[in-house]
């Protein structure tokens, strides 16, 4: 089953890092939309736990936007 | 029954403001306060050694409780920043405090889990040797090993020392301990001349390992959340303390946070808070330390009846 944008937004919402995930723009870096350097680390951990994947440090440049994350997670499943 | 009778503390008065470093590291004050949880760091004098910090913590202990130095049979220092490589710092503390020659001294090399390990070690050692009064010091002045250009560590750590009086006249006694190590990840937090920390790896470790470890210890002892008055967690950062609190689904009011004015004081962070809770009426308190190693350790303290 393919992971959707809504699935990723649900994970970001569970991290409680932005007031409303619907206001996020999917093609802009999360760190440019109010998500700080610690919040993003928490989001990566929640993604790893939710989808049972590993996101190594060297892949972090591939998961900066919501669209990136959808594509990356699907490539790992 | 041996347990914790009193705790002395020393936090250097000198503070270095993190607010003045915001521009250098491109951060804002909200991040400092609500994520790192450190607005200023306590910094020792350059010529102050780890043993000097311990001695000052002992002076505070003397202010709080009557203590005869000739009664002290055991002196342990938890540190990874000793005065010298040789000898052990506890021997230097012993000399500076003029303790009895019959007093046993040794160091424990551990970081943020060191206080809990130290409690288990000193109590077992004293019980094995029929001792009635001992001192457990913590002092790890990271100001000596910080790389001031490293955003991950320069804003986080502060200097402090504590001393815990272990005695048969205890207010709280440990009822159980639990320990763990992930030695394969030792390189995530290490010092080779200067401190290095992989913040993401340390965060992932604490967020995934520590809450389960605490829950297991509580289950093993048939204790539920409503029986635990305080969860005294190592003050790694505000973010780490908040994350563990959320994952345990416990009330924030039960989890003291006090590093804002002096920073992460490594093995001293738990006893600095515990000192404020010694006169409390909590039936149980849970202590948990985690960090360098990667290492973790927790214990449950029980109020001694009639104290």
C-alpha cells in the first residue's frame, strides 16, 4: 500500500510541531515553515517508527519537504 | 537500611548568557527557552578543579546536616573529567576534606547515568563492608571540554557538583535498580580533546529506549503512575525531558525541570533536583539517567517510614 500525503501530515501532526498541518506547503522545506532543528529530528523518528524504516543521516537531504518524504517513504516500503 | 539522608550542592555563581550567542548560532530566544531549556550556563573558575567543586558541595552538606568527618567510611566520585588521569579524584577529595585514613575511596567513570549507578554501587559496597556513612559525589565540569564553535554542545552544558550522604538514617531508600548499555553507539557522544555529540542519535536513543525502560521498571515493582510522586529525569535538554514525559503519558507537574539558569550538569542533574525533594512526602520517586555510553540507569526511591 502506498503512503499518501495525508499519512505523512498525520505523522507531522502527532509531533505537535505546527499549529495546523493543513497550512503546510508540500513543496517547501519544513524547516522554512516553522519546524526547528529539534522538531525535524522528532518527525524523522516518528516516521521511522510509524513505517518501520530507517532514515540514515546521509539521506536527510532527501526528506526536507512533505513531497520528498512521501516519495522517500514509498521508496523504502 | 542504607539510603539517602541528605544532599549538598554547589553551582558556580558565574553565568554565561546563551542569549548573547543567538546571532552566532542563528537561533532565537524561544528555542533557547523552550527547546534547549538553557538560558545561561554555570561556569567554574578556570583554576577550579573537579575536586574543588566536590569540596564546595560538601560545605553545603555541612550546612544542611550535622556530619562528623571521622564517621565517613566511604567516598566515591562520579566523574569523567577528573583533576588528573592519575590519581583518582576521590583520593584528592579525601585529602582536601581531611577524611580518616580508614575511609575507602574510588571513582566511577560514567556520565549522565552516573548518579543512579553511583547510588547502587555505594550502597552495595557499604552493605558488603558493614559501613554506616558514606559520601557519593558527582562533578563533571564540561566547560573544560566544550568546543565553543559547536552549536550542538556549546549552549547546553553547565558546571556543578553534588554530594549525597548515604546513611542508616535515610529519608529515602532505593527499592530497585535497572541498567542498560548500547556500547555499539559509544561514538555518538565522546570526547577526544573536545566534546562531540550526534544530537539526532542521542535523541533517538533517549526517546525510544528510556520510556520503555522506565515502564518496565515500574511494572516489575507493581507500581502505577499514581503511586509515583516525582519522575526525576536527567536534564539533558527541555526537548528530551518533554519527549520522555509525553511518551510516558505522565503529567508534566510530576517531572521537575530546573536547568534553565545553569544547563545540563551531567551526573549532577538528578541529585540537584532530588535535593529539593528530600523533605517531600512522596511515597515513591523515580530517578532516570541516560547519555554517554550510550548508557542508562533508573531507580525507584521509597520514603522511609517515620521520616
